[in-house]
C-alpha cells in the first residue's frame, strides 16, 4: 500500500515562475479515420485556462480521440483545435497521462520521470535528476527514486507516470482514464493528489473518466460525449475545496442526476 | 507477487530436473531391453556400457572435438547476432526495406543447410571459415525475426510519448526500441545456440576429411566409416552436451550483462 502523507500547507510551495495555463478551443472539429469511421464529429468546445474539465461518456464515444486531438497526436480531418496562447506539444507544454502508467521497465522511477526533459535535451543530467527527485517527492514517492517499475505497486506506478507528465511544467495536462485500473481507495487518493498538484501549478486539465462521482469531485466542468459529439459543458455547482463527504450532499446528488440523465439520452 | 512467482519457479525447477532424469533413466532401460530382446550386434546398437567405455577411451579426442566445434559454433553465433541485429534495425526503420527483403530472410530459414554446404565448400574451401559461414547462415533467421519483432512491438502509448516530446528516429530507436528488443535478442540467441551447433556439425561432415580438422562432425564421419558405433554414439552425446553448453553460455551472458533490460515483467524470454 502506498498511503502518501497528505500535505496541507500547499500554498507555501506555489512557484510564480511557472508558465500560464492555456485555453483549449475546438472549432467544428471532426476526426474521421481512413476506413470511414468518424470518431469525433462537429465538436465546438472551449475549455478555460486553468480549469479542470472531465469528459464522460460511454466506451467508444470518441473521448480518447478528442484527447488525442488536444495533444496533437491526431490532426483533425476538418475544423481546428487551438490552444491560447499558442503552444505546441513538442515544446513540452502539453502532457499526457495514459490509462496505463507506460513506464520504461528498465529505468528507475527517477530516470522515467526525467525522460521528457531528456528527450527534449533540456538541462544537464544532474539538473534533470534534481527536478525528477523533487517531482517524486511532490507525488509522495520520496523513497522510490531508485526503484524499477516492477518493484512498485500499481498506484505508485501511476504516481510516477503523473510526475513524468509534470516534468516539463506543462500548461495543459491531459489524462485518459488515468485511475481506471486502480481500486476505489487508490482512485480516491490519486484524485486528491491530482487536485493538490493542480492547486500548486494551475495547469489546464482535461480528464477522461467513466466515473461520474470522480468527475464531479475533481472538475469545474463536465462535458458529456456521445457518438462523437459533445454537449455544452455543464458547470459544476459544488464549491471547492471538495472532500469525499460532499458525496452525501443533495447538491452532489442533483448534479450526479443531471449527468447520468444526459448520458442516457439518445445521441 | 514477484517473489511468489520465483518461489514457484524454484519448485518447478526441481520437478523439472527430476522428470528429465526420469526420462533418461527410462530411455536407458528401454535401450537395454531392446538389446536383450533382439540380441543386436554391438555394431548396430552397442550397450550403454560400451558407449561409456568408448567415451572414456576417446575422452581427449572428444573434448578436443567439442572444443573445435564449440569455437566454430560460438563464432558463427556471435557473427549471426551482429549481422542479425543490424539487419533487424534496418528492417525496423522502413516498411519498404522490410517488404523487399523479408522474403529472402525466409529463404535463409527454408534453404536446406545440407544442400548448400557443398556449394559453400566450393567457394570457401575445406576450412574452419566454411564451418563458421554455415553456422552463421543457420543461426541468422531466429535472430533477425525475433529482434525485428522486438523492435516493432512497441506500446502505442510509449511511441506517442516519445512523439509528444519531439524524439526523432534515432532517439526512439536508441532509448525505446533497442532496449525493448533486448529480451527478444536473448530469446533469438537461445534458439540459435542449438542451431549453431547443428550447423557446425553438418558443415564438418563435408569439410572434415579435406582438412586437418577434428570437430565432432569430422569424428562422427570417421567413426562411422570405421564402424565404431560405440564411439559414434558417444560423439552424439558430446554434441548434445555442446548444444546445452552453448545455450548455458548465452543464458549466463544475458543474465550478467543484459539484466537491466531482461529482468522485468514484459520480458518474453521469461517463458523459456
């Protein structure tokens, strides 16, 4: 088990030199594959800078494709995806957390975390290791620097994966069902970790999830997606900071109902 | 979890050793029974005792033969590893190259080595070099196909990750594909270690009489001609032993030098 100490006085760590978050804008975005299937159709969406947005929807509705469009891993067949201010993924301004930790098995946690900086040729090796070491502490893994992925639990591996995504101090963090493979307790812990990191760094986060409760606890807006199309974002009425106790409130239940109704509507 | 699995490995290793020895014991009993029942002359089938005696009598010759054949097989295997890895890297870089040349790689697999050995002697002569060349040809296919598979079997997410941080071909090859392919290389080398010994012995059948060469294949043809069946069977066991030795060397070299890349859950070699 990896019960990370939950840190409370986070505001002392805020780094003012971090770059600003970016807004994501989609204008009539379509993504069709060469076999004719349409993963994403006619998506107009604005994701405000520095917000957390959840993307919920049934399997195969195009959530992952939309995320890949944001990341620049797919080019839209028509329409466009813009990031304001203009940034490019290659510059390390956008980071992606996959459903699986996707670590390099022959590298230690620290070597995995500094990989993005290494690939971009940023900093000296010792500087990169210093950054990686700090990030591992930020995700609650101060004792795992030299461990290989196979020596870590599933939750710890995901923490390493998140630390790696933050190595370049990205303005946009995209997460594709990052906690889907974890049990409920770990899922809750990692959700809290994500919120902590976000409150320190204020990146724009877009998270794909199947879990409506998780979407409500973590995000400012929830976007329901069905059959490649998105609804208008639904603004989360619940105040921050949010704790698990919110799950028992009427407001939580109402918002939950709104989203699950929207998911059930025919597309 | 990992430790548990290793525990099971340890007991299964004992079970395996015992069952291997049991099979050998049964085979020897059957061997003796066949001798008793059919009263076969020693020239057709000598008794296990006669084979053992022959092995002791020809001990020095057999050890020298194993050494010569072993050097040829090891040299061929090492050359095949170098050439095979290089070819696999070329294959991994271009679909066009792969499509154009892979059929010829399959030719390496399907061509009967016995059929091309005489041709190679015509070109290269009755010498050690020819034996090594035959060994290279027979060892090459498993290495090319395994290493190519290793270089190409990259998780899509990892490939995306490298792309997102602007890693080019060389960085992807060096930091992602080659390390991922190491377990496949080890697997290929293990498969080829047995083939290399076969290749060397087959080549020696042809080269043997023409040169002052004393490999196991040469000894076998000689003893067959002299109808010394007991020594011939002893040489057969020596070649099997040599194959196992070469396999063991590959295993140890991989365990010592390539541990970093092979000791992980994703290793395809863990099944061997």
